[in-house]
C-alpha cells in the first residue's frame, strides 16, 4: 500500500505562528468568485494575507499546490511564505509614497481583525491502493469572534467565514495542530 503524507513543513508553521497576534487587514487574490448568499469565496490558487508594513510582515502568501493521487483522490500541499509583495498581483513603485503600490487587477476581502489562533485540520483517506493523509483545512480564529476557514477546491482556494460552512469543511478531518 502506497503512503502519501502532505503536511505543513516547519517553515510553513513558523510563518503561521509569526502572524498570531497581528491584525489581518485583508485577503488578496488575483480573482474572486462567489455565489450570492453562499458566504464562500473561490479564490485563485494563491492568496495573500496583508498586514501592517510597519510590523515588517507585509504579506503572507499561501499557495495551493494541487495534487492527485494514483487512486484519483484530490488533495493539496500548502506552501506558506512571508513576502514583501503579494503573490500573482502586480505592483509598481510609487514615487509619492516612496513605497510599492498594488497595480494589477485583484480582489480584496477586508478583515481588519487580530489573528488569535490557527487550527490545522488533517484528513485521512484509505483505500485498497493507498493511504493518503494531508493538511486539508486551516481555520483562523479572529479577535472579533469570527473565523476564516480555508480549504482547497481542486486547484483553487476556498475561503469562508460562515461557521456552518467551516463545520462542513472540517467534518471528515481531525485537528492536528492548534497554533496560539
């Protein structure tokens, strides 16, 4: 039986721990799609969390590395990086601001709340051919009492703030890590 295990690495976890206690300004994506009333957003394969630049953490980019197992099971490998600019969104240097300014087409989901903790949920799938285990959902617990759930939808990233949708995302998962 083939074993596949895709989990956040030490570097990814270190970056996530580093944003706890910071005010998340918003989630940026080159594209955003939603259905009215769904409380769920389908975003590009990479997104960027924006933070206050004075705190030296301008952006944290999260990328969905979509994969498919030999048994045709869809899963993802998350890559989390701290960066000076957002992923897949163009920018230019603004002379007046003496700083970079976002320039390309992009969408923003405004958050403006401090991240209190992050829960990492893993999923196990076992069949005759393989044993697959991967980090399937991230839940960001915010100071304003809301949560943001993040998972994959094939090659896209799906984000919701609706507690019922987050329960659906985590229904077949177990909490592997709680970062505080």
